[in-house]
C-alpha cells in the first residue's frame, strides 16, 4: 500500500502513522523526521534547513523532492510506504505525478487550529524513533520517558505557540490546497488517482485509528 497522510501540523499524522505502518507492514516516510535527523547530525543538509525549520517555514521543494525520491528508491519501499508530512506543496505533489509514483490512498486528518495549539504545546517526542506522546492526552507510561527505551522524551523546538501559529498559517496557504488537488483528481480520474478519504481527527487516538483503518480497508 502507498498512501499519503495529509493534515495540519499537530493533526495526528505521526501518531496514526505508527499504527498504519505496523498494520500494513510499510515504512513511514516522515520528511520532518528525516530533516530533524539531518539537523541533529549536523550534516550539510541539516545546516541548510535548521533555521527555516525552527521558524516554521517550509524547506525548498527541490531539497524535499530529491530527498523523497532517494528514499522511495530504497528496497524497503518496494511494497509500499506511508508519506507523513509530504507532499506539502503543489509542486511536491506534481513531482510525484511526473515521476509516475502510483499512490493508492490520500487520507486527510482534519482538526481545528485551536485544538492544534493545545496539542502541540503538550507534545513530547522520542528523538531516536519519532514516537509521539502528549503530557495529558497520550502520556508515556513513566513521566518524561519513552515507553520502549526508557530514554527521555523532549519537546520540539518548533512547538512554541508563536511558531505553531506560523506553521498553521503556512499550512493553510501552501498545503491545504492539496485537499482540492487530490479530491479533484480522484473525481476526474478515479482509475489512476489515489482514493480520497477524510477522517475527523478529534476523539481518542484509538477512535481515530479505528476510522482510519476502516477508511483504508473498507
Ligand atoms: P513535520 O515534522 O512534518 O511537522 P508537521 O507537519 O508540522 O506535523 P507535526 O509532526 O507537528 O504533527 P503531526 O500531525 O505528526 O501530529 P502528532 O501525531 O505529532 O515538519 C516539521 C518541519 O519540517 C516543517 O515545519 C518544515 O520546516 C519541514 N518540512 C517537513 N516536511 C516538509 C516538506 N514536505 N516540505 C517542506 N518542508 C518540510 O500529534 C501532535 C500532538 O497531538 C502529540 O502530542 C500527540 O500525542 C497528540 N495527539 C495526537 N492525536 C491526538 C488525539 N486524537 N487527541 C489528542 N491528542 C492527540
Ligand atoms: Zn509529525
């Protein structure tokens, strides 16, 4: 299965990706996680993207498209993959079309902005794996520590409220048009285009996982 998880920052893409990837046995391709790993390593790419990520802006399409093309050519992607946080602009979506990357599903997780601000303030992540928690809604079993490795969980640099507001503005301007893009394509060319599904992202994590699985398998 090849699918795109589409949704605003904090909509729960990373949270749901964990379940979907396990169920369908496919790798999660999170461009955000890949870029954060590059920043942490201090690689050439990391140095280039650090500032823009901290401010909540988007990294250039050329960099992202090259990164994703290289990633999906790897052997573990040959039976499918999940895109989390990609594509995020129309040129990124067009690049996949032009490269002939066949996609089965686009799944939109819809959440209102104010809910997102609350979620991101309380988010904690395990930097090694990208596992996601929330201090209140989805706490790790032991406060401040990852459930699997017991290592500390941390707050992302871009989860401060002013940065979150900027990320939301960027989302509405540059990424939200992909909702129409994929819906229109699915309506026009259903044999070629990925099927479009929309799930309300408000409710417990388990409830939303149930709806997601139903949309993908139903
Ligand atoms: P990226 O890492 O992709 O961040 P994002 O899209 O802003 O999304 P988030 O990771 O913030 O949210 P999420 O939807 O995964 O939510 P999560 O599951 O964590 O990108 C970061 C940066 O990298 C970008 O700003 C940009 O600079 C750059 N970048 C990345 N990709 C790019 C691209 N393609 N092009 C250009 N630039 C790119 O959940 C959030 C919180 O809510 C968690 O605490 C979670 O526990 C909690 N939660 C989840 N579900 C629920 C629920 N049902 N109820 C209550 N709480 C919940
Ligand atoms: Zn994420």
